[in-house]
C-alpha cells in the first residue's frame, strides 16, 4: 500500500516550492534559489508519477464499474489487465523514489583508477577504463578534469585521478568501485594467448571543507620538480607538490599543473576526499555485522566485473549480468550496466536489505 497522505503532502510542498520560485525576493537570494531548485528537482519526478498513478487508479475504477454495461463491458475487460500492470509498475517506482536519498548522490566525484596485476597490460587496461568513463561523461554534460596521472608508458597509466563534475555524478557511478578484470590477447603476445590483468577503480564523493577539517600541523608539504615518463622534465620550475597526512601516513602528489599553488589545491582536494571515504567506511564497518553480505562494490579487493575481449563479453559478477557488446561498453555505452546494478540495489533496499557501497 502506498502512503497516500505522505504523497499528498509531498505534492502540496511541490506546489508551494513552485510558488516560492516565482517570488522576487527568492530570485534575488541565490543560495535560497539553489536550495529550492534542488528540492523541486528531487520531488518533481515523484509528484509526476504519483499524478500518473492517480489517473490510472481512476481509469481502473471506471472500467470495473463499466464491466456490467453490455456495450462498455467488453472494452473495459480488455483494457483492465494492461491498466493493472501499469499500476503495479507505477507503485514500484513510487516506492523506490520514497526511499531515503543518499546525501552524497548530488556530489561531484573523484574517480581513481590504478593498474593492478598484469604489468604493462594492466596499465593499458587502466587507460581503457578511464577513457570508457570519460566517454560516458560526454553526452551527460559532465566535466572531466584530470588531477593527477602517472604513466607506465605512452597511453598506459599506473594511476590516474580525475574529478568528474555534473548532475548526480556520484549517484550514477558510486557502484563502480572495485576490481575490474580484463581478458584479452596483448599486442605483444606472439602466440595469441589470452592474458588476464586487473585494474582497481575507486569512486569517492568530493569532500567539502565543512565535512573534513585538516589541521595544518598534520600536514607535511614537499616541493619538487615535475617529472614525466622516462624522467623527462615537464617544466623547469619546482611545481610538483606532495602532501603527507602525518596521522594516517597518506601521501598525495600532484604535478600536472605548472603552478605550485594549483598543484597544492588539487592535492588537498584529493586528500580530503580520501579521508572522507575512510570516515564513511569506518561508520559503515560499525554496522556491517548487522547486514547481509551484499555486492562487492564496497570491498575494493573483490572482482566486480570481467571484460572478455575475444568473446566481446562483459560480465558483472555482483548481479550475474552478461552482455555481449563489450566493444560498445568500452566505448562508453555503460547505461545498461549501470541501470541494472542500481535496480538491484533498489530492490534490496525495498526488501530492507540495503547493500553496502
């Protein structure tokens, strides 16, 4: 059963927000305007589907009343099964939209990809994964800004870190974290043997200053000349910045910018997001024993997906989904995979067994 009173209250609030957005004093208050627009965006889809549900409910009631009519009865009987199916689907969508929203969903995202086992082939796969996510970002209007990268060879990354900004980036990508495995024949393999390599993906919500406070005394800054592949100098200034967080021993280095100030700001952004991720995991670990074992997206060590190039196959092991269109997936066509994983998580949440991210 749907909570009709709650839905009606949400609908009334939606109408109130619409009126407030026309108020000149609100329009002049940029912060308040943004807040109301976010609220309207959050409940707008729910209100639209609730109105559709009310319309279908009325049509079902009218058809059931018409069943006894000699002329309208056969038409109503024919229409009812499809309307009842629509009603069930709408109720399921409403229940999903009523689930508590992850407060991180609207955040920009730090995407960290690192080569795992497999040597140069793993570094090439890390580069392939980065291009895959970057190409997915393009049609969504997301901005991809590389913060740091370490090349193993031209076109191959030991590590690459990027900030992805846009609408609901973390909400879309948050289940991509984990170990990704590739099976293919490397270009250097003379006998055509298939090799297996891995790369790890970390998806972290961008930390805000109010969320993570770092004391200056806990940081050590080291400045050095930026370097590129093979030790070749990127520029002649000492612009590379390495920050060590003394309490945790965490080290972050940024060297892509020529400006020492910009590299310092980028390194701090990465450090704060990593520390936020540690804090979120600490809180999650405190309640892990009370939950069932869920998908491995929260455990970086678990293999979540396999990309098999000879068979043009990609398999998500968490939900048992296999697609035979790897060529399109690796080119950024990720929507079917992402939607399937999100749907699985939503179904588990509706059962009360919320998976760990």
